C-alpha cells in the first residue's frame, strides 16, 4: 500500500474523513482493538448480474427460459464479502495498561468513537444556521480500513453495530461492553473513485494470492498421482 502500509499486532480501524465532494485527507482517527476478537465471521457470495427481460416484440417461449438459465450460471457476477467481529472493552484492562485516559467516563469514549463511525463527517460549515443560508450537503461517512494483521487491510463500509453494555459505574458510565460490528467490503465501484480503496484491495489481494501459492506449491506433487478423465 505504498507509504500507507500498516503493520500492527492488534486489529484496528484506520479512519479517513471525506467531505461532501468525496475529497479525502490523511488518516484522521485510529481505533485499535483492546482485545483482538476471538472470531472473524466472513461470508463470500457471488451476486449474479441482472438479466434483461424479453425484448419488445421478441415473443416468449423456450428461448427466453434458456437465456434466464444461462444468466443464473453466468461468470459476470460480482464478488461480495461481508463479515463481523465482536469487540470487547473493559475499563479494568485499560487501567492496567495505564493509557492515561480518564476513568471517570468509563469506556464511553471508546464506545462513542466506534458509534461515531456510523455518522457522516461533520465540519464547521455543517452546523445549523439561522435559516438565512442555503442548505449545504452533509459530509460523507468516513472511509474505514479494517486492519487485521500485516497482510489484510480491507476497505469497508460499516453497516451495523449491536452494542451490549454489561457493567456501569456510579454515574452510569459503562465500564464493560461488547460491540458486534458488521462490515461490507468495498468493491470495484468504490475503487474506481478512490485510490486508497483501490490500493487497499490490491494489497490484500496480492497477499491472498501469495498465501494461496504457498499452500498450492506444497500440494502440487500430490496431484501427479491422480488420474483425471480427459
């Protein structure tokens, strides 16, 4: 990923703010996971390309049915990836690490920082006016890179969070929480308009192929003894 490469022993979210025009600056926020999630649930699916219906005047019949069947088996569908992680936060662990963050608010700062990623980026010009100024377009949601070790840096869209606060201090600030975060990996459409998305996808894809090659090189000789039909 050129000079944006991130090597981190803990999982993390690297955040880049975008303005209403889509312009993006340097990394604005970095959110490391206090505990690396024990599970990473991923789902890969092929989204079939949309097929056009019968042309006007083209009639119906068996030929139309065959075209629909071919569409269902077409190789032109795009690959979609969705995944989720369960993040844990515990004030006692933070105090042990002596991070210097205030303890009076519990872990509400961490929870708020994650929750804020679901909201559009707000600048000074987005503040409510007295009605004398024209309505301005709201900022876009930030671009988030999901950092998982040194070989997977994935551009994602956060599509949901399930926040479960399980312990509180005397002022009702949470001191322990679990947050399940659901992501969708950004694809080629986003990569065409954003070089950071494109470079992240390429970085992760190159490493995926490299890891696959390590495995396939060790199993190539095993296939020599298999007689396949010609």
